[in-house]
C-alpha cells in the first residue's frame, strides 16, 4: 500500500505525464522519450495494442494496473485506460560519454546505478557525478528512476551537462565496457577499504540501493569491491552520499597520480 501511495505522489509531482490513448500514441510517434506506460490490466483493443508495440520499440516499461490505480494517478480524469510518464530529458548514448572523456583528455569515469529507484537519490547522484568530473551516468531500464522533473530539480542543473544513458542489462554493459579497457568497482560494506584500492585509470563506479545494495550478478562482474570506513552506530550510508564519498576518493587518487 505504501509503494502505491508513493508512486501516486510522484506522479502528482511530475509535470510530464500524458493521458489518453491518442495522446500517448502521438507522443511515441513524435519521438518523445517515454519512461513508463501504465495500462489498464486486461485491456486488449487496437489502440492499446498499438501503444504496447510502440512501448516495446522504445524499451519503455509497461505496467498493468487497476482502473482504481489509474484514476488515482490521473489529473484529467480522462485517461482512457492509459497514462504515460515521459522523460524530462532525453537519454544519451554511452559513446557520448567516451567522447566527452576524450574531449577533456581524461580516462573515462562513469557512475553505474543498480536498483536506484528514488528520483531524489538519482538527482543527487547526477549532481555529484558532475561535480566530481564523471563523464556520465548509466542506469538500467528496469527497477530504476527515470529522468523525471523531480530528478531534474534535484540535480540542480547538472542534468544539463552530465549525460545519462539507459541500458537493458547492467551486467552485460559492464562486460562490454571491460572490452574497451574499463575497470569496475562496486560499493559494498564487506569489500576492501577504498583507500587500499587503485581507483585510477578508466573506471566505472557501481552504486546500489541502501536496502539491497548491488545485485549479485552485477557485483560478480566488478573487478573490485570497495567499502567506506564507518565509525558510527549504523551500518549504511544513503546511496547518494556513498556515491559522493567514493567518487571523491577516485578524484583524490586521480589528482595524486
């Protein structure tokens, strides 16, 4: 129940929702980036099937929900069984990040986010990525916050300068990037203290959620596991704070290289 309430609240905060079958179809066909489509469960008519096809082409997430859920999300009262959530900003390509690193004459430095579903955390991490000189942020298609207005506001403008790419499979992406010479370090409390690791060179920093951390498959594909020394009475940091601490350890090592 709490998840449903939170999702409804986020939609009410979001300015980039599109309601109604024709409006959603036209949004897809115009090239607008759609993060998610909420469809009335069991609906199979022509326009809805068209929306499903367009969503699959764009790799947008489809969620089947009850009419009551759609009514709660709707601001117009005329959703016709369909509500789409559009991205406030367009996604970049990973090649854009490599190009940015090359322009700056720096080894690539990316942040990869696993299970970060809170838009405020995503916005804060994008802000940190920009300030730490990272060349981009990579998020998975599923179980991840999209580039909503909330994310844009929380990033404090950094979303205008830091490319964010969306991928289907984070583990596969890590394997592909390794073939291009990158190394990967993920944050985990059971890892090696970050001060004892070599975090220079072309690197990807993987951050997971507070509750679940980095997923097993993603962690297995990382070359290093870094822990942040903690002296307090609790055992975890907010995801965006952990990203900041580790990102600036990478900055420190790069400066001192």
